[in-house]
């Protein structure tokens, strides 16, 4: 877990130098010593770098991009460090490179190091870069700290105070505030900020922010021209391609969405998440060639990336099955099991697709054995299986003729995501694919109504002042629906209201923290989350 630590002057900084040439590491360390820095470590490859960062919080990481053929590169180190929260929120990550290939630069840009340095560089240029970044980070220390603690409302209040003082860098604070408003779901306020900035000055981040807000508000026709404008002004602004593709996908134009991602992948082929998205859209368009190419790229890029996923392997295996190559599918699934050892969800997904492969090969007994394994694993870990993985399992049960198991899994998914339109749309597509449209729509409708009634019954208890009964009611509901953000939010609210009236309880405080964590995992921008978090923190601060 990342820590929060601002350590003042440069002489107190802890530094990690990552480069595969020992002579270069020695040279950089001599520069750092001339700045008065004494706490330094150096490593020669990415795996060592990640190990060091996991053990020690570094203030400055100077990382070369190219660390040798077949080795983890600087981009992948940055990805994993951020993904695993190994960096301090005050840390400085500088990417060093002698390379100028577009794929490298664009890949690294998407994971946003604090700065870049091109070899060779002088100690003066290094010192200047570090000083400027330190100054910038110190400026926003209080906001960073609030964000680290997920206290977005406090961060917004800090922005308001600074904005009222009309500092020279007011646009920086307006940018922060707008981003925070989006995080808490206040899209109207974010839209207002972006529009006001654009009246004064045409700044790409404000255009991008406004376009994203239009997307969030489902004003897709307003978002499209802004994303296109950004791309026309900067052909290498990859984020705009991703959002433009998502917007067309929301409008149902998957052909256009795919074309945009294909163009983006030509410019930036090393972005693993984009390759995954391209494969998903290509599958919707029944473009197996593009889907196969993208998933092969995702699997290859994932070998040294924290974003590797068993779904990349099972997706590729499903393509081979569709192409009547179940033998190749089984090879890929074997690689998945070897890559994700001791990972029950990965084994679950592999077993399910193995069942489909054996069915295609005309081996019903092997298919049934794979299905039995999948059932056993799913029953053991079903409380921790993602909605996407659960949908894949249900899809396979339908394909293998086990409609009852497929329906049970789909009902559980819908119960935990009864207000999530994206998941419900995926559920509808699963039923359509199983030629169960009418029955599936009925299952979705009935299951949603069941959960809405459960929630309304609990809310009614709160409104009648029967807080103790409401706590017990929502406790049972949340236990059965651990991923449902609305149930968890109302469970947290009942606990908080009870403690506000009758005083704190250690059990209820711990339980409320669990509910809030479940909401954060499901949807940190959920409109009630920040208010509940603020009320909870107020209770924490009281004796």
C-alpha cells in the first residue's frame, strides 16, 4: 500500500536508479551525490525494481525505458508501481530514454510519469527537473493527501479556498476541482468549470474534461465533436481515441468504435488495455481476425505487465473454438493455467472454456469433467468472482446445455448489479446468445424488482425510525448481496444514523467501514458514497 510522505529538501530524498548498464547507474549516482543525496539504491532490471519498491518507499525513481530484450520495460514498471500503489503520493517518477520510437513514447505517455529525460543529460538538467517537480508536488500536497484518504469533498473544499485567493496558477486548481467533481458524480459543476475555463482560454485538458462530462451525462452527440477536435489538433492524444471509441460504442456504432481503436493501436501498439478493448469490440462485430490479433498482442504484452488477465487467454481460446481449432484452444488454456497458478478464478475460466473445446472435439465425457471442475470451483469462490467472469461462466453453461446453472449464475449477477446498466446489457446479450431473449428479459425484470423491494423495505424501516430493525435487515441483505452498492450504502446509512443517535459502537463502526469499502470497490463515484464517508469520518473523530 502506498504511503503519504513529503520529505522536504532534496538531500533527504530516497532514490532508486533503474538501468541495465552499471556504468550509467554509477554516473547517475555520482550526480545525485553532488546534490547531497546519500540514501540511494540501484538495480539492473524491472523485476528487481518492483521488489525494491515493494520493500521501501522511494521519493525519486529514475528509470530507464529500455532494460533489455525480453525484460520488463520502464513503462511496465510504472504501470505496476501505480497499480499496486507502491509509489508514494509525493514520489517523483522520471522516465529516462535514448529512444524516440512512437510506440515507446505513446505507451509511456499513457501511464504518465512525472517527466522524461533523454540521454545524455547533465547533472544541472537533472537537478532542474527534480526541483521543478518537487515544487509542483509541494503546492498540491494538501489536495493529494485528501485524495489519498478518499476524502474528495475535503479536496474540493481546499480547491475552493485556493481558487478564492486567485493564485497565479488558478487554472491548476480549477482543473483539480473539475476532476474531483467528476469523481464524486457532480457532473454539472464539472461542466460549468470546464466551460468557464474554455471561455477564457482554449486548453486541451478543459476540452477533454468537457467531452468526458458529456459522455458521463449520456450526451454522446455533444461529446463526439470535442473528441474529434482534440484528435485533429494532436494525432497522438491517445486518450481522446479511447473515449471517442467508447462514445460510438454507447451509440451502438461498433464498426466506427472498432475503426477508431484500430487507428489508435497503430500509433500506440504497446497499450495492453486498448488491445483488450479492441478485441472485445471486434468480437461484437464478428471480426475474428482483428480479435485474434489483439488478444495475441494482449497476451504477449501481459507477460511482463500487471494487467495480464486470464480472460485474455480464454478470449483467445474462444476464438480458436469458433474457428474450429479446439486443439489450439486447449494449448492456450494450458498456458493460462501455467501462468495463473494458484488462481481459482483463472482455473474456473479455463475449465469452462475447456468444456467448450472438448464439446467441439466431440468428447462429451471430457467436456462434462471440465464442467464439473468449473462448478466445484465456482461454488467455492462465487462470492469473489467478478461480474465479467461470472457472465463468461454462465455463457458457457448455456452453451453446454446446463440452463439451470446458467440461470442461477445470471440471477446472482443481476441481484448484485440491479442498477448497473452496463452489466444488465451484458446479461441481456448472454440470454440473446443462448436464444432465451423473452425468458432472459423476464429473469432480469423479476430479479431487479425483487432487489428493489428488498431495498425499499429496508428504507421504510429507517423512515419509521426503527433503526435497530433496519440495521439487522440491511446486514442480512448486504451479506447476500456483497457487491450491491445501493444495499451497502443504505446499510451504512442505517448504522451511521443509529450511532449518531445512540453513540458509537465498535462493531457498527467496523461494519460500516466494510460497507463503505464495498461501495468504493463497486463505484467510488457513487453519489451517496462521499456523503456517507464524511459522516463516518466525523464519527471516527469523536471520542
